C-alpha cells in the first residue's frame, strides 16, 4: 500500500478534479502465494485510464491466470460509475481479482461505498482503512471539496526573522531565496487556482504563472472589492483564466471580449469559495498579501500554511500574519526555513 501511495503522487497536478490514485497487484492469495508484484499503475492524466486499469495492463499475459489469487492494493475505493472511463470496479470483477484492499472510501456521492458494494456482491473480499490517514492526506483536496463543499485552502507567505512580510508602505521586498521561489512555482503547478488581494496585485503586479517550473498555470483569482485595480496589470492580460471578485454593489464591466477574464460579485469569502466550488476548483493557493491571508485565517477558512522564514531582518514594514494550527513539517530550503502548519 505504501508503494501504491507513492505511485499515486505521480499524478499530482495532472488529474484534478479526479483524485490521485495508485494501484499495486500482488500474488499473495491461494494455495502457493508468491508475494510477487504482478503489476502496478497510477492515474496519470485527467480523462485517461485510472490506476486500476494501468495496473491490470501492466500484468503480463502469463500472469493473468494468477489474478484470482491476487490482491489489488488501491489507495481509494474503485469507481462504480461511467464517467470519462468505465467503472474500475467492473474491470476488477471481470478479471476475477481475489481481494481488494483500500485506504479510503470515495467521498464522491457518485461512488461513496457503491464500488465496494459491487465488489462484495461479486464475491471479492474487500478490506478498507489500511493507511487511511496517509490516504486522506494524499487526497486532502479531494476530501475537502466533497466533505466541506469548498476548495482546499493553502496559505503561503514568506517572512523575515523579525516577522515582516513586506516593506514600509507595503513596498515589495524580496524575502525568500531563489530556491524557495522555484518551489513556489512547483506548488502553483499542483493547485487548481491561486489567489491574491488588491494590495499585492497593485504593488507587486504578479503574473501568478509557472514560468519557473514545467506544468500548467493555475486559474488566477483576484480580490478587487471596489474594482480599482489598473487594467494594465499582468493579471488582466488574458494569458490564463482569471476570476475577479468584487462587492455586489459595484458595477462590473461584465465578461467583456476576453473569455479568460470574468468578473464575479461576492459579498464574503464564503460566497467566493461557494462559487469556486461550483466551478469544480478543488484547491486554492493564497499568496497574499497580509490582509488577505489574515482574513482567511480569522474566518477559519484554511487547511494548510506554508511559511518560509528568512534569516534576514527588515526592522520595519508590514507585519506577517499570526501563525495558527499545528506544526506538521519543517525543512531547510537553502537559507530559508520552510514551516508547514495544518488545522
């Protein structure tokens, strides 16, 4: 199962809105079980074959006769419905797999226990809950989306050793190093959307793309409550899908001629997240600024904090948000210390 979890991570950034899933098939049942791995696979691309399909395809013709004496270790409940691909539960039944072991039930109501029910009805032994916590952590975005009806929220910022996130007057200041910056671009490629507030948009004029890492740039989300941001900012260049959220009382210019730039009224963060949930956005990386980050923290609308702490000091400027949650991980990224907190 640990190998299946490892395989599943190869789909990060490529399978959303589907979950990341890995599958390992082992000959470990019957009269003379060998414990030999017959095949393995993972969900590589949204719309493509699922993990179970790729694992079955990896089994040699000579080993197919061993499937009734084998276990499929799958990180998530096999799907039971027709989507972009046929049901994986049906494939496992057709191949007469002997047993299925999973980390987690699928929270998607289209599956949600029905995959397991199909397998059991076909006489296949099903075991659930193996490494369940690791499975939930792997697909935290997927579980948050279905269980809390909102995207998974990751708050990211860099602060100095003395606790500042920006210079005097919110002047942009380079705080973290180049390796941390490259890592942030990797994170952007792994999330569905990226969000900034008005001050960051105006002062930093960010592009919010993944130019320093291979992958797909996320949807850009801009909080511009009074629609005061100048239209020559990079955020409005139409180079990637962008949603601008503003107060309902402010008249927006509408969708306009650019289909990649959409204006949406929202009277609260909850309204904004509800709209993103309707758009099937499963995760949002919030990159600032301090006021925007704090608003998510105070509303309790966050799941993870990724904080770079620099060894340098500013002595004055914009104070960093107050860290909350439980420290889950820390690692050195060149001269910066990366701290990860979870609710």
